[in-house]
C-alpha cells in the first residue's frame, strides 16, 4: 500500500506545481528560481512526447504513454505480490508517479506543462518538470538494479 501512496503523493506534487505555473502570467517567465542561477523557471507547453517528438500525431502521443503506464503498472502489481524487492518496487512507483502526472496533462490539457531548466551546458535548453525527473530517476534505478543483478548472477555462476 505504501507504494500506491508514493505514486499518489509524487503525481500530486507535480500536478500542484504545474497548476501553480499555469495560474501565472506567461510574462513572468523565464525567471531564475535560485540565487545561484542554477535553475530557471519557465512556462512551457509540450504537445508531443519528450522534446516535442510526434506532436503532430496526438493519438499516438496519448496512446504510447497509456500503454507504457499500463505495462509499468502491471509490473508493479506483479512485484507487489512478492515479498522483498523493495528497491524495484520503489523504482517502479517513482516512475509511475511521474508518468501518471504527465499522462494526466496529456489527457486533460492536451499538452504537458514543463517548468524548469538546469543551467548546465549539456541540458541548458531542455525544459523539464518534476514528473520527467521521476521517470528518469525511476528508470535509472531499474537499470542499475538490472545491471547489479546481472553482475551478481555472473559471479554466482563462476563459483
């Protein structure tokens, strides 16, 4: 049950931030978020998948996330039936929380609200939202777990 609550809290946090950004006049953006200038706030609408991919194909833009989120939910449901696997369950819950927030935007607003960028050379022009960070973090956690498991299995086979 804790993982369901994690999903709800994470999705709600992103949706609340998006609602606040949407309530503001677009003239307020972009603006610095912190004194060091590392983060810039924006008010950006993305009608496509990441980086505007497929924005001309709105049916695909809605269906791909629905299918993906359904698969992730199925995997989490399967994991919830097992004891342990806390790292994996957490990773999938974080990913689902972010994906759910962005899916809500796609279905209700018909675009995803992106609201911050990191002023670092590699990603300076990319505008994110908290949901994107959750999807990236959860996916990275799954990848790390799979690599760790593969390496552990390889060591056990050598013995």
